[in-house]
C-alpha cells in the first residue's frame, strides 16, 4: 500500500448526498478478477452519456459535459469534497479502487458509510470527516475559486485552507500508523498468531459445535 | 454490569486489543462468493499464504449466475470467468462446503448459510457483501467486509475492528394484516434515514420482532445496512432454536443440548444500556413503497410522491428533485397511480419460502396485468425452489403469467442477464433503489413480496390489504 503522509492537491466538489457505491462503480465492472484499472469507469453512469461495458476503450465514449469530473478546471484533482453518507450501499471495494485509480488520495465529507470508510484505509485513501459547517465553507470556497487546493497533513491531522485556516480532523491511531507507514495489516495481524491460536484452542473446548 | 447482546458477541470474540481500542476480532464463519473474493485469493497466493481455517468457509456462486437455461452454462464470458475462478480457488484452498453453479443447494449466500445451519447463534459471520447483516437474525455478529478484509480473514481468521455504538430499535404492537417484515424495515429506514445507523450495531427487539418468523427477522436484519448500520441483530429465542434443529450443519445429540443452553444466553440483559433507543409502534405501519433513489425515500401505499419544497434542508431538497427526475415522477402523484413495467420477486431480502408463499397467496387465481412486460420469481436457493415446487407454488406463479427461474441474485443488482432497460419501472422485493441498480436508467420501487404480487396483478401499485 502507498504510504500517506502529506498531500497538496486540487479539490473537486461532488455536491450530492448519499452517493452510493453502485454510482461510484456500476455492477458490470465488478466481473473483473483484478484490483486495478477501475479509474476510467469511476462514476460511469454520471460521467458518460452512453451505457458502458467492460473491455471497452472508455476514452472514446461520449462524456457528460455537466458532470463535475469532466470539467477542465478539476482535471488532475486528488482531493474529493463530498456530502453526507458518501459510499453507502454495497461493500464492493471496487469503489475505493476506482477512486484511487482515478487519482484521488483523500475524500473530505461530513459522514461516510462504515464499510466504505474502512475499505479506504486498506487502499492508501484517506477519508476525512469534518463538521458540517467546515464542509459547507469548503464547498463555497472550492466552487468560487478556480484552482482551489487543500493541504492535508496526516501526521498533524490537519486540513489547511489556502486562506491559512487549519481544520483538525480525527483518525484512529492504529489506522494512522498503518497509513503513514503503508503497512499491510495482514502482516501485522500475523504477529499475533500465538494469541489467535490460543483463542481458538479455548473456543474449541467451550463451543465445540463451531468446529464441526 | 448488564450487557447488550452486542457487548456479549463482541467481548467473546476479542483476541487482542491495540492501545487505541482497535480490536482483533475472531471470525467463526466466512461466507464467500465469486464477485468479492478473486482478488483476495490472488493476494494470498502472491504473499505465499494459506487460509487460516478452511472449515470456516462456506462458498457459493450467486451474483453472476443466469436464472434460465442453466443447462447451457454461463454464456457471458466475463461472468463465467469469475465463477470459474471461484471454482478454482475453492478447489485449491478448500472449504467446509461449496455449492457451485447448478448444485441443488446453490443459492444466494445469505439464504444458503442459514438454511444449511452454517449460521449459528453466537457466531461472528462475515462476507464480502454488505447484506451479511442478514445473519444477525440468529443472534450473530454479522456484517459485510471489503475484499482486503476478505483476504485478511482468509489469512488470519480475524478482523481489525473498532467497537460500534449500540442502538436498540424496539418495535411493539402487532403488524396489521398484509403488513410484513419488509414493510416494517422500510418504515424504520424512513424514520431513521439511510445514515441513521452509521457507526451503530442495531439490535431489533420488541413484541413485533419477537412475533416474526426467522425469515421475517432475516428480512429486517438484511436491510440494517440500508439504515446505515453494518450489523443488525435479534436475540435468540425459541423461534431461533426451532428453526435450527436438524439442519445439515447444526449440532446434534449432546452437543446440540449444550449449544442450546449457551444460545439461550444470547440476549441483552435487563437494564443494559444502549447509546440510542428508537421506539416504533407496529400498528402505525402500512404497506410501504419507495418513490425515490434511496431506501429512505419511502411512503405508504396510500401516500403520494412528495415535492422537493416539502424538505427544508437544501441538500435534501436537491436530492429529492434529482430523484424525482430520475424516477420520472411528478410531485403529489398518488402511489397507487404509478404504473409498472416489470416485477421482481427475489433477492437476499425476500426470496425465502415464506416470501414466496405470501406472494403466491396474492397471485393465486389471478393474472399478471397486460402492461407488465415481465414478472419474475427467483427463489433464493435450490432448496427454496424445491420446497416451493413441492407445495405447488411454481404452478400458481406460472398460471398467473410469472416466470419461474433458477436461484441467484438476479435482478437485485443485474449482474446477469436479468435487468431493467432504461426508463423501465419495477416493483421489486430487493433492497436498493439506487440509480441504475437494476440496470442503467432503470427505476426501482422497493416493496414486500405481497405488494409486488399485488402490483403485478393490478399493473400499478395497489394496496394488498384490499386483495387478500
């Protein structure tokens, strides 16, 4: 996993609530058995005017000029600004894979769906929860300022606005540690193998029906 | 101290706790399907790892499988490749049970786990699928995970987790005639909103929940995720125990007695504290129909489509306007005037035997309306299908003009050939009415099996209470 330390990135605003993972990456692309290559079909039904199929050359498809990520001013954005309950619905990790593959490294919003939130951290993608008033301000500034950028520092847990206003955010210490170091958490968990075995041995005696 | 059911399930599975409270949680049952597992098995292979405990794995192919002409195999090459990848992975790594495409016990992963007794009270149950919350109906801690976590569970038999807050949703009183578990849970989501349960594990309690069958409880827990909660659960009682007796993977003999003794402790203690309590009067719930593109956009069959200006919050107002445009609906349209093109009875929410019986009762002796182009019944598993056929339900549906299909996820998410065309409107017993969920441009209205059956007959939404 790519470590996440600091990010100075162009911000793209996605101004709608309850964006679900079906919208982030539609079902036809879930037939892939790979982890990569989902970026071109991120937000497929909003981004293109036709219905996409896997295996197509997506660069040749007609784009929806009204969709925010198709606007030239947001080209190269690495921070996505979103509304409440982002990433709700299906647990598909293809959603953060697509967001990351498109070029985003951080998502800022008020609330995220639990499974999606969790999945982001496994892919070097930082979801940042901020109070409603701060997110509202960011939307106003971003929409009103071409080339609007934010500086995100995971170590100090701050989002720095261009006007110098710093916003602190919370992140679990363990997740932060894994993200900053780019750790594969399976490796970390396997360091606890003895404890897992002990637990399992005890459980086999107490609830043998679980091990039929 | 008095504990909630969630406290008990949580604390009995903690292997280790990090300083910040992140716990290593032991996983008893790992359900696997073809869509969210290939990258996880590939990850294992690349790292030279093996599954920690293959006897925890129960696998099936459900999302991609065709529901007709199964004798021709899977004709879509990408779907076929994904299903064959699962076949290969299970062959290489092993499992407690695998129900592949065309096996008589194959079916939707959240239907086959319980019906085979592979979901037992007190277990932690995970699957790379958000509707894993279904299994909480058995007094389990059950939730969906991403593919990285699927790999993590395969490799370590554990998950890294932070404990959620606990919510109690207490539903008291009796559900009215023609009002089902599906109406109950849609009504709940309308009350708390799709983000209402975010950060919580929800326990469903109260007399209305106690009165539900296991099938009904599964429907309610299934849609906990639609209310934002990863996990929903119901305490164990006699209904749970009666359901599990004699299932293929249920314990037997003395072990059964010991298990039952333990299972009876799986309920919240008197006086246990919840972070939030929501109380619902079951008598207020009428048959529900969603009108928008989020499950919280719901009203009862006697209601009407709202107008954006009914909502004060500007983000919500805009969301409603966008939803109405997508759904092709005008404000103030009575729900009963909305005509439909297709009907789907199936999905991990509503494809169990009780659901099919309820729908068949409405359909019996009637005909699907002429304006309905396709009415599908997709049983949740091969066993459900066989049971329904033994009861003659297939003949009732076919005589009315329904198609009777093979088991799978089907038109709930349209990964196979069963889908809506752009602009088509569907009465669906599934769980998500998101834009494009049942096919690009398709318009989904979520309802109960009885209400879907009534809509099929009327060609528009109709109050099932007037039909039965």
